[in-house]
C-alpha cells in the first residue's frame, strides 16, 4: 500500500439487508479476513443507518444486523483483532454525515448511478436518505481517517465521491486533515455473478433463489444449486481468453478460483478439456468444504443474540474511541463552539 502521512487503516461496511450470499463472502468477507492477518488496523461495520434509506421492519432489521455480524465472525473475523460494530451505535457517523452534506455538491450526488438504478422512475418518491447516503458513506470512512476501503466495481463511484469530499473539506478549511482514500480491488471473483445468468451480479434481491448460494444454505442445497447452475455444452478451454463470450462458464471458473485461493489460469490448467459434468461436482465439493463450516457457526452464534449484541457493543466502544476525537476536531475546524464538559 502506498506511503501516507496517515496511519494505514481499512474500513468497510456491509448493509444488513438480509440473505448474505457467496458473492458477499468472496467479494468481501473472505478478503476482510485476509486483511486482518496483514497487521493493519481493520474496522468493519454493519451499516444499519444505510439500511433504513428504504423502510425496514424493526424486528427484521435487528435480526439481519445480528445475522450479518454472525457471518463476519463465522467467516473468520476476530472481534479482538478487528473492530466489528453496527453503525448506529457510534453517533460520529451521523454527525460527520451532516457536515459532509454541507460539503458535497448537488451535482455530485445527482451523478450517482446507483441512486438512479435504485430510484428508477420513482425518484420523486424515494427518501432523501437514499439520495444523500453516499455522503454518509463518506462519513463512515472518514470518521476513522481510513486510508483504504475494499470495494467492488459497483461502489467505486461512491469512493470517488468520498475522495472528492475529503479534498474539498481540506481545501475549504486550509487543512490536511482527511486522507484521500485508496480503493482495494484485487483477486478473482471480486464480482460474483448469478448462477442463472452470468451477465448479472449474484444478488439477494433476485426473485430466483437458484440464482445464488446463501450463507445459510446447507450442504445439500449448495451442491444442488451448483449442479443446476446454467452452463453451456462446450468443455472448458485451455486458456482464459476462450471464456470471454461464455459468461456462465467464466463465472464458475472464477468462483472455483476464489474459493480455492487459485488464479483462474490455474483452474483452467487443471480442468482444460473437462465437461461440466466433471467440473461442477468438483466445484460443489469445494464450495461445501469452504461454506458449510461458516453456515454451521452462523447458526450456532444466532442461538445467542445477546452475545452478538455484546460483541457489537464492545466494537462500538472501540470505534467510538477512534471516531469521537476526529469528529470533535472537525467541529473545531468548521468553527463550532463546543463548551460542554471539556
């Protein structure tokens, strides 16, 4: 990672909207665990305030927040080594989010393609939060002066906005206060595609449960979904270039590579000429071996929600200890009087 005057710190948040998938594991959780082992401070957050940009059933939101935290822990995040918490327990996020609402420009927000995708033709009827949430996302990151953020392709635009906000804040107030965050994009299968359509991202919102592998799926379900995954009649080629126009085949190769910790080139070398009748069972066995322990541990953790809440509370205390002084300094820089209990 590049040299910086700021302490190297990774931040990432995941929305507790339920139904974490293989895509979330390979694109986020697996990488988070790897980063934890690199000796870098890692801060991971269940962004429950982002979740309510569309209405959420309160009981379901609590359940999904706990399930997300359980997935982090089951995947290998150690709450003693990483900071794991839910966003709403650390008020610095909302406070800095308002400051950034006043830094960000309407034109910047209007160009966010994800807002256009989510709002569709009903942009007049969606919440203000859905429009403004990229500035809250910037606050999530910069409340910790995070220097690096693991992102998928669909979040790169939001990270660019975060960088713009940091630069404008620094320029407006003549300070070198916030780092200009760097994206972390690496490895195979950063974007896991649907098992039914290799041109679409694997999504928990897809109406077909067969399109995804859920982290709550048991071993039999995982194996069946992979066996039924859409493919084509051709055998696997001996080079990656020949997968260019075969999105479903390419997706399965990428998934195998990411689960095995190999490159797609290695997978092609091992399975060149193989039919999917051979490749799919091998992929199913690998997926079950990697995912079943996570599912079982998630189920165990969810039996004790008070323990998950305790872990999130302790993580929030540690997050608060970092973020509170940073936001207090922001208030001083902006010109806010803070005379209570100082």
